[in-house]
C-alpha cells in the first residue's frame, strides 16, 4: 500500500516489490490530445528509464503525464505475460496506499464542516476502539492518526518502529492461498492490532502504519453515518468526474474495466495476482483507479478544488517520512524534491500485483507511473522512482 519501503527477502503477500520475467520490451504508447509528434514520444530520459526498468524484470510499465503540455501515455513491456498484450489505455489498477489520500481528504472536508477536530483525541469519535495492551485513544489525536505519529501497532504485524526495515508492512504474510480470498471487516482488523502493544510513545516519531488509516475510515463512518466508500464517492469521485475510480464492493475480487494483469513473485515465479479480496487493505489501500484519474485527483487536491486553503495547509504540514530519506509526510501527502529541483507532492501505493508512484509539480504537471509487479530489491524500487523523476523533470 505504500511504495517506498523495500523488500529484500522472500515475498508472500508483500506490498512493495517484485520482479517477473519479461523478454522483449517493445516500447508502445498512446497519446490523447497531443497535437504534435513530439508529444507522442517519450523524452530520451523517460524512454531510457522505462526500458531500464523492464530489463530489470518487470512485465511492463505505464507512464501517464498530464499538465501544461497536455495528456500523454507511454508504455513499455507487457500488461499480460500470457498474451503479451501491452497495458491497455486507461488501464484500471489497484492503487494501494493512494487510497489514504482520498480518506484524509474526506476527513479534512469534515474538519472544514466543523464535524471533526484535528487535535481532538480519536477516543471522541471512536470510543473504546483504541484500547488495550497500552493503546489509549485518549492520548492519540486525529492529526497523529493521519500523520502516522500515533504509535498504534500495525494490524499487518509489521512496523518495528526503527524506520529502517526493508520489509513492506502492507501484507498479511500469507503462505496460504485461502487467505487471498478471505474477507475481513475493518473493526476485526483493528481489534487484531489492539492485541499488540504500541510501537512507540505517541508523538515521539512518525512510523508508517496502516492501522492509522483503518481508524480514519472508521472515523468517517462514525461521524457521517455512511460507509467510507460512499463518502469518497459523493465528496470526491462524483464532483471530479472520476468515473474509472472506485472502492471495491464487499467480496469483489476482480478489477472492473480494461486492466493489466498484476503479478507477484512467489518462490521465484511470477504468479498472476490480479484477483483477490482486498478487504485486508480496506481504507488503508483497497481502491482501484486509472493513472489519468489519479493525476486528476492529486491535481485537484493540490490546486484547492477539494479543500479550503486552511485545510490544504494542514495536509501539507509535514514530519520526516520514515520510508523515504529526504522526504516528508503530511496528512497522506508526501513531499520531496526531484533531482532537477522540482518540488513534488503526491503519495504512491503498493499492493500485490501493482505499484504506483505519482507526483505533481508546482507548474501543474502530474505524473503517475504504474508497474504490474512489485519490486523485490532496492535496485528495482529505485528504477521505478527513476521513471517518475525522469517524467517529472522532462515535462
């Protein structure tokens, strides 16, 4: 669900990285609304970065760029290892932890409406939920939940609090095929977390922890009386016209519409992991979207179309990000500086089968990079980031 922690060991349902076999890396592209030939061809830096990434073992990569220069889509490799078909145009993919930014945006809208106080204890909205084994919702604020400074344990059983582990925490670590299809309720997963002690003293530091965003989803539901998916749809998807973005229905295991196949390496072999029940990710990472919709959402958010200036400013108040040296984490917004000096805001997401990295620069250029397999080494993870940086800096 978060793309920046890397996995150097054996992966089961790991959420960060994996490489699959891919032979030929034919560079294909599609361009919408690009008036000249140059807009239909990736820059040399972007093309080189994409080809290097596929040579490292990814089935395929898709780069979608929106901004002052128009809309451009570039693909290299394949979206299906069996048919060798490329990524479809407007491919739907699982977006993992980008879900968190949708959730945080809804909460900030509730803050603007006076229904949620960022600095109130989470106990006010979820009485008795954060309790047991040293966990205390009276000592944790809504803000600390959204910025990962709460210290709550991760229901996925990861997150040592040292900020240096190379294992992603977005996994249930299953070796059993049955867990792939198992359905979970958010309250069940939070109760699982509360059987463990806190990772660290509340407010002492920031450690990316998925339980925080299950609590955020439950907060939305308690305050509004509606499912979090309905609030995301009513407040964000419908106003922005994001018709290809959705929260999967209960027990929905497939991906609607045209999509690439997503792969996960198990015992060295690429396994088709396109279909599974994402309820274990819930409001921490279960959504599906196209890269175009992702660019539209982040651009709208950062340009003030979804939040008043005061609430957007709160989202951009950052703490050091434990998963990416040199980056900072706000309320589900990551800030970093690209190699060319561009200031970039976005998030990113990893979930079995797919990894997405994205960012928006000050001039309104938005880029989303998708690979249909998770990196398994730091070199592979860096290669995905290199594609994003090349696209941001060349646009």
